[in-house]
């Protein structure tokens, strides 16, 4: 069974950044990274990836159209067992509280601490094994 992580961000350079940071993991087959450039696309992808192989969704908050915070309750309704970690350039307490109230499993601020994110992914992989 393949294990998937879905990354949602409207900035095109985010995909190349994540692919670079997790190149070895993806090449070794440890997990597959899927990318969505919008919240509606992410909802479709989240529904299309079979259970229980989707283990984590990482989503930017500020996106045109539907924001990550608007997407969060919808994706949690469709995939209640998949943790969603929100990513924002504005890590203020009000944003953190709102994200947590909507069901986020965590909040990361940009620039992303990939060491911290790697630990989070490792924990999710251990639980999925």
C-alpha cells in the first residue's frame, strides 16, 4: 500500500521546494507527495485517494478563492481521520486558535521548519504502519 501526503498551496515554487526537501523519501517509496494548487482541487484529491493511504494534508491558509481555513471543515467532513496541518506566513495566536477550532492538527509558519515537519511526518508514518 502506498502512503500519501497531500500538499495544498497556490504558489508554484512550493511544490519544487517540498520535492527537494523530501526527494529521498519519495524516491525510496517511503511516501508519495501529491500537490494541489487550490482548495477545490485539494478536496477532489483528498476524496480520490483511498483509505487509509492518505495520512496527512498540509495546507496553506491564504489562497485565492477558497482559503485553507474555508477548506478545512470540508476536508475534515470528507476525511475525518486524516490530520490537516495548516501553513501560514502569519502565525499569530488568533490564526492558530481559529485553525484549531476548525479541526487543524497543527499550524506551521513560513518559512517552514522542515526538520520539525519531518518529525511530524515520521510520527504519522509510524502510526500508519
